[in-house]
């Protein structure tokens, strides 16, 4: 039988472990005793978990007591084990001693390097027993299981909101303090999470390091790449238990569920209007501030959201990527195609609760409701004339700018309204 040398010589094989001290020898021997099925001597009386060494048991007990005796001298953060403190200190020193031999990326701990290597060999040894999804780390799989169980064990002691992951609770707590400790060196924008800062920095460098191997499209974050990959597989793993609609992202499912509950948790502090998503609230606040940070590099027109800018840019390219499968008509926006499809089905899903009139689009219903209220919410910032709908305001503003965005494809004549262009097209037909 092969014996193990715990003296000074080097191990004869990679599987042999060199331990120089007698105490370490004794601890190492316990791991073999455990492997042979013997009962571990270090037993937690609270949760009944067993450990191979007394030191591991002591570290574990601190998870029950909340004790964190190890303090970082740089930032004052405390930790329950000395090893965790050592790893944390590398954040301040910037030391990353463990390098990936394939891509050269460096890591603070050997464990992080091992997890990273699984990305290169596409190894996902941990599989969900419910949906079969694979993960390269057991911790990721455990967090994923909470999606199926709906369990949210971590609760905020201020607003009582619950979270499935402790890290999400930690991030949430910063919303109560308004603390944003991570600052961009370029534009000085601050962030609650370090990863958000890293992602933001890519907007300055224009770097898109994550490549889709199928269509070679590149993305700034691996999350965006993973969501993009679902467009190739047409996979929609997240199911609404109410209406059975499926989604590619769990976030989209959560947002969709608010339709069934009619919950609008995000409120504007100026006009008290409520929204389902925080992103919608942020976009709405720009209406009050008149801020339009997104500029078209072709015509220099400005917009209050990146999405509106992207939609606008299509008007310069004449690109119409969305096609109706019934009449083959093409559209430059997915929403316009969806609205157009209602023409074929004659479906008018949006109904006025006062006069029962029905509409194709929710925006049409909103404009219609102003007829009943007589309210004019949209004011022109040039002549202060007020309008019932934002669409009427936009059409009015063209009278000030002289802009004629609608062009006849036959004779190149331009018009300031789409309706005028349609009337003109009858001349050619």
C-alpha cells in the first residue's frame, strides 16, 4: 500500500498532498477517515451539520452567531474567517496571482480560477433536477433552485422586502442610504454595484468582448450574450402560471406578472404617476426635467431614452426588418407590426370604460380618454399652446421647425404629416 510522506520531500504525484506539521497531518488524516464513512467528530448542535476539522466547525458556527472577528484595516469591513479576509484584502492591493493559461485573465483566488476554467471547456457539472439547466458552480445552481421554490429567505429590516440571494439584499440596502460607492473616472457617474461600474466603463471604451459564435454579433456583457443566444434557439424557459405565456428572461416574466396583479410599485415623486418597471419611471422623470441625453449622430435630434434613439435611427436607414406574414408589409418597429396584425384579426383589445369604444392601441385609448376629461396635458415649449395628446403636440411642433420628415418614394416630395403624404401618394396610383 502506498504511504504518504509528510516530511520535507516533494510529493511523488499530483494527487499526493504534502503536509509538514504533525497537527496538519492529524487534520489531513481526518479527511480520509471521513471518506471511509466514519462519523465526523465536529458536529454543529444548531443545524446538525458535520465538519472534518474543529477549525471548520468554528468558522461555521459564526454563521449562526453573526460573529465577524476579522477586520479589514483599509475599509473596516469585517469577516467571519481569516481566509475570507485575506481574499478581501486583494481587492485593495489589486493582487490577482492566479492566471488562466488559456485567455490570460487573472483572479484573486484559485477557486475563482477553477470556476473560470469551466467556461473554456463548457463544463457544467451541476444540473437542476427540475428543469435540467446546467451550472458550472454549485452556488449558482442553489440560487437557481430558488426560482422554482419561490423562496426568498433574505429580508430587508427597513422595508421588509424579501430576496432570494443575500447579495441582492446587500445591494438593496444601499437604496435606503443613497450610497453609491463606485465612481466612474471618466464621467464621474456613481453606482451601487461594482459590476454596474464595470459594465458602464464599456460605454466609454466601446468594447464588446462577448461574441456570439453563431452570428458573430458582439455584446458588452455576458448577460446580453446569453439573452441573445435564446433568439437562435427560440427557447423561452420561463412560464407564466396564470396565462401560460412564456418568456426568454426571468425578469421579463416578473414584469409580465405585474399585469395580472395590476401592481405598479414605482411611483413618480413629482406627479405621483405609478409604473410597473423602474426603467419606465426613469424615462418618465425625463419628461419633468426636459432632459434629452441621447443624441442622433446623423441629424443631432435628441431623445430622452436610448430606445427612442434606436427607433429614430431606423428612419435614416429606411430599414424595415419586421414583416407581416399575412400581407408581406414591412415595418421599422416591432410594435408597429404588432399593431398592424390587429388589422387582419380585427381585434381591438383596448376599451374605454366610459363609452365602451374600442381601440387597436393603448395609446389611442389614452388619447380618447382625454375627450371625456377635457384635460390638455401636453404644452408646446415654444408658443405654450396645449394639446390633449403627445402625438398632436409633436405634429404641432413641426410648424415651428419647418421639418418635413415624410418623403414620397416616387417624386421625393416631402410632407410634415403622414396623412398628407398618404393623400399625395394617390396621385401616383
